[in-house]
């Protein structure tokens, strides 16, 4: 093995060897970009064994959350203190209530005189280090979660840009600044037009001043830095597709900024200030705003490109912004295996839960996000009612309409039913439904016929009996209904002997017991998973529900540069290609009786360390685009059938997780809210 000159990289590889107990394919070579502050290698070294924070930890104590956040946020960065009064005057043009976040890097105390004459509802002023221009201070607000409540944000800073004159650029710095003021603020009528146009056109992500959008000719010295940052999200870089709002003053969808949390940017990523006008991480992130907006499915436009059929008045704007309407209702798969129970204690050892698998996972290639660990909710225990309460709060906050609990019933024996029974007995406002996960329980977690711990034995207890054991759940007023029928999903429907007869029996018994009709759907899996291969009518079901990656196209990932362990004998697939294929399916006459879905990710390294199936490239921006595509596919249906499926809420050992994690924070939750509204 060749010599490694980077001590940090050597240590990291040695640790990986020790953890895996096996060989690494090749030592990581020094990359040509290791000299960059934001290099991918340096980022991985910092991440090793550490908990990411990304903002001054004292903020948690010093700055409690606003009691009543406004509908929009204004982020204002101050370096030139003499410009603060004029910025405050310009903010008078915003006709709806806003919250103001001011980052002060001037080193001088400032006042916000005149703010009371604006529509500002709450404000927060924090001193920050003069580092990373206006970008790093803004990212710290993102990392702290302070911008999570806002679907629309206006970003501005004290701008002089005196260097323009010496670089033969059109217009002076003063003229450029005044153009931002005029186009993006200017008057209440102008701002109302902008916001109304954004609300009418869901494709618009960012609005900047006329003449301020730049393309590939403005990469400058930032191409390589941007590429290093994109590696953190595994987003492909197309040098010819650059389109970004230069000057860093714009109206922007909240998620485009909120998703930056997934980059895990920290102070060492930003160079010391030395008057640079190009080639810094701050300049790279400025360009990244346009790239990530496009990755999420948004467009970057100039003021002249945005129009509104009807310009709403301030009251109507406030109402629309404060109460965004979903275009679809999301149902997220929910795994209940986060508590000990008798069978798992016997099979795997006392105290075993899904967390046992999650914590033992180890990375198998450079940048592999393993182990994927929880943040806000911690290693929770579903015997605690407060866990379900907190999960419900998080789900409701982003528009997830219900959880679909995996229900494990093996010939009359129920496993892991405690969480849903606790929910049923509670008064928690959490809509739910169930999917009968009718597969064998195996040591390889694959539902196959080998290494079986407990099997589906239909000859022992017929499948008809299943409905009796879940009847009380179907009667729950919180149970999800479609066309008045209780939504019941079956995973491997063709595995049941004479399944049309079974389903008809279920319907008969549901009517007799007062449940009413059933809306039975088959999970969209292939023949090898006993998926439905006949027509709806012949099977007695009303449609399919998606369960990606099942029945989606698999594309092998390009392993170049991943330094994959020689011990990995599983599969690495390309997440981006699967998303593109799913988008094509959603556009091309998606069946009216099917419910499309999107997966956060799939990576079962935690269960099958050396033989996993995993998708490389999952990130909140691409996921947002996939989920929005699914939502668009059902948006024209009647309200009952506007359902999209998410895999999953909490499949931690499969990497399909919406819940907050140390790696991604709440970025995936913000992506859901953005995609659904």
C-alpha cells in the first residue's frame, strides 16, 4: 500500500480498518483540492467521531424561540454600519409581518433605529466573527434552526462592492446596490407583486434583481470549491449549467437555505478575511444557491421575469403565507421496532432493539454516512408515550398526514404491536393506518425462506383471521380513510392462498363489525416479493401504493473515487438515476388508482454490514424534487386520492429516515414541507 502523507487521512483509514477488521481497497490519495479550506478530505477528517454544531452553542440559551413567528423572515448581515439606517428604511416596503435576523460582523455595536416603523414582528441581533462575508453568518442561522419556521425569506446585506470599478464591470457598486433596493423592495406594491408571483408559481425558488443572474462565465476561481461542497451531498456538478443570483441579495424559498444544514458547513470551511473578491468558500456557496435550487426543482429568476395574475393585498398575503395549503397528503411508513420485546430478547439478546443494529454500522467507502444516528429524538423507546407525541409534533409541522405502521402478524402471533396499541388507547391526534408486513421474519432481515425466526404459516392460521385481530384499530376515528373506506395495505399480497377470497372475507367482516368499507391496496413490489401480478379487479384491490426502491429501476453507481472496501460484496446503486426514472413515471400517465411515493434513501449496511444494498447520492434537495414530482402526479385528483407515500419516517437501519439526524439535522423534514405545499 502506497504511503499516505496526510496524517489525518492515515488515521481515518487506520480507524476504519480497525473497525471493519478487513482491508480497504486503496489508501485515499491526496487530492488536488486539499489546499482548499472546504476540501472534502478536510471535512471528513473533522466529521470523524464528532457531533456537528455549526453555530455558537451559547445561542441555545441566550436566544429562546419566538413565541409567535411571522410569516416570513428577513436575514440582514451588517459589516458597513453606516448603511444600516438605509436598510431599515428600505424594509418599510415589506407589507406583511416579518421577523428580522441581524448578524453583525462590524465589531461595533449597532442599533436598529426606525425598525418600529416597519412590519417587523420579532427581531434578533447577534454579533458574529467577520468570516465568510455574509454567507457564513447566514449559514450559522440555518445550522441553529432559526430559519426553519419560514417558507419565504428575504436576504440582504450592507453592500458596497467598490471593487467593481477597478474590474471593468458594468455599473458602480452604488448603482448595483440601488438596483437591488429598487427591484426587490422599492414599494409595498412591488413587494406584493413579488410575493404574489412566488405564491402563484411553485417553480420559482429565488428572485433577484434585474441583470444579477450569472452563468458559467462567472465561475471565476470557485469551480473547484463548489465541487468539493457538492461532494458532501453527492450532487453531480455540471460546469455548464451554472445559474445563480450574484450579489447574494434575493427573495428565496425557505427550504433552499434550510437545506444548507446538510452541508455541515463550519468555521474552518471559510478562509480568513483578506479582501478576496473571488475563490473563497463564501463565493462558492453564493453559486451553490443556484445549483441546489435547481437540484430541488426550483428556478432562479430576475424581478422582470416574475408576474402575478392578481397582486394580493397585505392581509391576503399574510393569510396565504401563514396557512400554506398542501397539494397532497403524505403517508409515511413507520417501523415500530424501537422497544425490547420477548421474541427479540430470545433471538438477539436481552434489550435488543433496532438501535442495536443502527449503532454498530461502519462506513464501507469514503464519505459513507454510517452510522446514521438520531439527533433531536435520541435513541428513543416506544414504550414512552412522549416519543409518539414528539413524533406527531414533527410530522404535523411539515404536513405529513399519517403514519402507516408496519403490522407484524404471524399466523395469529403479533409482534411489535405495543406502539400502535398505545396509540390506539391514547387521545393523541395522530392519524394512522396499517400495512400488514406479511413476510417471514429472518436473521438476514430479508423476508426470505432461509434463516427463518418466525414464519407466515397460512395453513396453520388462515389469512382470513387477520382482520379479526385488527378490527379495533380499523374502528379508531383517527384511522385513515379513502372514499369512506379504511385504508389497509398488504405487503406480499400474492403470498396469501386464494387472496381474492381472503379480501372479500375481510370486507364482509368489516361491514358486519361496523367498520364499513375497506380501501385495500397492494404494495407495489415485484413477483419475487409475491407482488400482485394480476388486474385490480381480479385481485379485489383498489390500487397500488409505492414502496421504493421496490419496482423501480436500479442503476449501478459510479464507484470512481469512493475507495470502496474490498470487503463490500453488496450493491451500490445511483440515487439520482432512480429519481430521474421516477419523475418520468410520474409524468407519463401515472395510473389514477396508484399512489406514488419517494424514498429518503435506502442503505441497509446497519443490518448487513458487508453485503448491503444501498443507494449513493441521496440528499434533501434531490429528495425534495422526487417527492414534489409524486405530489404533482396526484394534485389534480379529488382530495381523498391525493396521497403520496414516503419511505420512511424511521427506518434507521435502512437509511430511510425523515426524523432529525446528526448528519442531516431537520433538512429532510423541511424538504417534505417544501414539496407538499
